[in-house]
C-alpha cells in the first residue's frame, strides 16, 4: 500500500488537477502537492466550506458532512474527510478528472486514517 | 324592508290630537260650569289659588321627566304656567263675546285666570313637547334604537347588507333613502359603541363623523360634544365591541387574504377547498362593529372565535383553542383595503370645524395647512403618494394616534405606534471587518459616510475611535438594557447554523479592540484574555514583526490581528473561534480585514525598551533534543538551543532558524507563557501560541509534565505547512515532557 505522501502526489499528477492538499481540522496545511493555487488558501477555504455544510447537514438531520464536491465556473473542488482529524481538498481545473481523483482520494483517506 | 326612523314628538299627530281633544273637553267643561253657575275658582285666598297651578305643573313635569335637568324642568313649568295664564285670558275674552248665550261667564276672570279647569288641559301639552323636555342623551338612545334595523329586517337582509352594498346584493330600500339606510347600520354601531359602558374621552373621527352626519340628516339630535373639532381616537374596548345581543352589519373579506395566517395542518383539506366551503364561499364575514372599533388604529384584527363558526367543523383537525394558540397573538389580521372599500367614504371625512386658512396659501408647501376636505383623500393615500401638505397632516395624525395609544393601551400599543413611525436606518458593519474594503478605501469613506449610533447594538460603533469622539459629546448614548442584550444573544445562538458572529468594539487603552466571535462562546472571557495578551503585540516585544497571534486552547481559539501600529494607538481585531472550527479560514479573513500585507510591518524592534529578561542559563543539548529538532522539518532547517529559566524553574527548547535571536525569543516565550497562565485564571486555558510573521510561524507550546516540570517548546521558521508544523511541535513537546 502506498504511503500518504505518494498518494497525494498521485492525485496531483492526474491531468486536470491543480492542487491537492492534506489539512487538519482547522484548515492548516499538513502536506500539499501541485501548483496553480495557494495550498494554504485552498485548505482554509475548503475547511470553512466543510464547517458550513456540516452545520447545515446537522440542522437538516442528515448528520455530519463527509464529502463535498463544489462545482464552480472555473473548476471543481473536492473535499473529503469531514468527520476526520485529517482532511483532503483537491482543486481540479477539469471536472472530467473527478472520477479518477475520487478513486485515489479514497485510498489516501484510508492511509491518513492509519497514521 | 325599511327601517323605522326617529320622529320627534312634536311631529307626532297623535299628541296633538290628544291636546285638541283636551281643549274641546276644556271648553265644554267651561260651558257646563258657566251654565250651572258654578265658580271654577278655589275657595282659597287668591294668592294661594294662583300658586297652585305652577306648583302642580312643576310636580307633573318632575314626575313625567325624572331625569330632566333643573333648567328644563323650570322652563317647562314656566311654559305651562304661561299657557295657563294665556288660556285663562283667552277663555274670558271668548266667553265675554258670548253675551246672547245664557251662560254665566262672570265667574271667569281674565286675570288672574282661575286654576280650574285649565289645570286639567295644560299638562296635556307635555305630550307633544316631551322631546324638548327630555334629556338629549335619552332622546339620542331612542333615536338610535329607532334607527336599528328590526330583527326581521336583519334576518331578511343579505349578509353583506348595508355596508357591503357595493359588493353584494343590495338590500331592498325605499327609493331616495338608500344612502341613509346604508349608513344607518354604521351609525347604529358607532352610537352603540359610544353609549355602551364608560364614556370614552373622544370618539374616533370615523365614528364622530357618522354621528355628525346623522345629526344633520335627522332632527339635529346629534350630541353636541360630537361636533367638536380636534383629533381623537376611540379606545378599543373589546367588551363593548363583542356584545352579542345587538343586530349588526357585516363586512366581507376575501378568504385568500387571510388564509396564510391560519396554522398549517388546521384542516383536513387544502385551504382553497376550505375557502369554497365557507358560509359564504371565498369570503369571511366580519361584524362591522369590530371593524369600526379598530379602524382608527390603522389595522383590524379579530379573534378566531369570531370567524370559527363559518368554517365547517367536519374539515377541522385542530380545536378552536389550538388554532387560536397558533395564530399570531391569537388573532387574524384583516386586509384593511378590503374593509375600507366597503365603508362609506364620508366616514373618513374630518369632522372638525373648517379652519380658515385664507391668507396662508403663500406659505411654503411643507408648512401649508391641510384643508379638511382633503383629509379623507389624505388618509386613503399610500405613503409616498401624498403631497407635502398631506404628509404633514398624516404625520400629525400619526403622532396623535401614537400619543393616544400610549395613554390607553400600554407598552404593546406603544410598540405598534412606534413601529408605524419607525424610521429605518442603514446599520452598516464596518466593511473592513467583513473584508469588503481595505483600510485606504475606508479612510476615504470616513469623510462621506458615517454609520449611525442609533442601533440596537452599541458594538455597531465599529468605527475609528477618533471619528466617534467627535460625535460622542454631541449625541446621547442610548443604553441597551440587559434584557435586550440577553435576547440578542439568544437570537444569535439560535442562528448558529448560519455562523453568525457577534461584533463589538471595546476601547482598551491605548488601542481599540474589535471583537468578532460566534454565538455560544464566552466573549467576556475572550476579552479578558485579550487584555492580557495585547502588550505582547507591541513592536519590539516579539522577535519578529507580528502579523497575527493565535492562541489555541481546549475551549476556544483566539486570533489577535493588529490593525496598524500598536505604539501609535492602533486597533486589534480579536477573533474568537471554536477549537474545532475553521481556524485557518478565520486567520486568513482577519488578515484580509486588517489589510495587513504579511510580513510588511515596518516598525523596528524597540531595542531601547527595557524588558525584564529572565535569568537564562545555557544548557547542554542532549542528543535526544537534536533528534527531536530534526523531526520538526515543517519549519525548515532549525538549530536547537536549550535555555534554563532559573527563576521559573523551567526549560525552554528552541528550534529556530540559524541566526535567530535566541534569548529575545526565549524572553518572548516566557512572557507569553506568563500571560497564558494569567489568562487561565480568568477563564480560558491556552496551550499553544502561534505567531505569524509573513510566511514565518513561531510556535510556542507550554507543557507541564506530571512531575511538575514545566517545558516550553519554541519552534519557528518559514513554512508552507503550518498544520504539520504544529503537529510536529506538539509531538516534540510531549516527547520532551516524557523524557
């Protein structure tokens, strides 16, 4: 099984991915890979998104947030690990890369849980 | 079917027939007495005999009209006595001309006239003149009673009888009296309101107007007090307006305009089907007296019990009590436009005396008086459509209404009256605090736009202290009650899913502290902590320029972001975040709000200041410490230093970039540790402080081992992975404590 750092590099290597960042619950960068976007900004905003949606989900009785996919005009942001101490955020320029990223991101989240 | 209308007793033929019959009997009696040579005079002294008629008449008047005033009693008595004298004289004159008749009229004196038999006829004159002798109030009641539609008339009339004539089928009326009969119901209801129970101070304009109209149309029987000018409003008296024994007029209101106020789930079927199954499909029938009683207040409400009988019982799910409990204030608010459109327009005409405004036309528009004839139109116009003069009148009317309402209905009405006159103000949060503008832009805004101090929250004064200082002396500070503040906090807590923040401003000399905290956190404790931590932000205290200082604890995370130079009386933005919250996002937004360019603080360290430097001793660095230092790779290459604080009996482990001022950093770390200990006494307990200076972070973590030995770990350097750096420092602190 590949380690977390190599999985993160694998995600960033997917065509269409800008930045992949692993962060703590506060939104501070633990590790990141890729280019085209400030990893700190992505981590902070993604963490904020998760917190917002987490409150909405609980208010609706749907439980906590686990995964978030935000589709913007210029790209897609995938946030995973809403209920974990370590989270993953991936910014994609090309939405078509989302499926490939989700597959690797799932493996990365499993690896992060083992840390 | 037409209504019976009031007819004065003077106009009643029957009364005059009785008088005429009495006069015939009187004449016959005089003839009979004359033919029988019987003197009609008393066998009493003449002055006593002349006193008998007025005494008798006074007694009769008092007995017949017990409630007549002394003036009317006296007038009636004198009137009857005068007629008595006149009749005696006329009788003597008449019979003196009857010389050929064998009647002895010598016994009939012209003056003073005999008491008999006039005293039997003269009192009959009270029958036609009784209305003049009676009190006006009692005559008014009788007149009103005559104006009420009879029970049969009401039963036969359509539900929308008189008042709903423009919209419903017209009730049969006598030609030429339709207008009178249309208003009769309103007048009746108004008069019932006025005469029932304790008399109100003044009648409402509408009701007063209707009374005046009735007085003019009728025999000028309207009460005099109702023709006085001046604005006044009839108090709302539910006990008067809910009398069930009075026949009344009915207004119609579209069910669709009211349906949305009904509690959801109150019926088995959708509301549109409910509307179709009402007593009158699509409409609710509202008693006119309830509307008239509230009209002057500007809105009309009715209790559910008023309209409940119109709803089919088999379609209801809730009981009446349940529905009432779920209505706002237990009542339904009715659409005023529909009600007013069914009322006669003259109800809205001002009733006061016409003011002579000749010569005032040249006064500029805002100060021109309003012609009374324009009053009705003014009241019917919506806001923004009335001309300047109308606006003046409208405001005056509102002010009068508000004043009256305050006097009679307590705080609740005061709130409603004030709501009507409420002037909405734009309450702007400081754009800098919400990250919309930078400081330079805000400075330019100062000259043009200044937020109002009139807000519910004094903390909305999020404005430069000096700017406020100009206004403080001129404007009184409004005190917000503790109850209001507690209510505000409850509201904010309820809005927690929306992540609302509590924004306040606190002058903490020599700086101003802006606080932003989510609801639910102890803001006071955060403020107390900030007061202790603020001196550490002063230039020269920290080894690096401070862009931001984040204090992490188990209960909360405090983020202090300086705005401007601390030495020059700048401000500090204090953000309070929950420990599990998005701290990084708040840090980022706080930096943006403070418009700080990371690492751009140009203030040189204050080397001249004399800081109390602990008595540090250099210690030997064990190999374990070097290994731990090597594990902190998120901050780049660091060198390891160990200092021993003799006084505090604690060790400082410093992992800093090469060339760093170790002692100064150690001194700052000890000061920070001391501050954190002080803060813990006031509420919050912090374990980690992160100083941000550009891309550099200085992480200070205090640990206290179970042995009681205190350890401070200080690690700093440029990093792109602050989260990892904090985790590494945390792990290092634990390892050092456990060694």
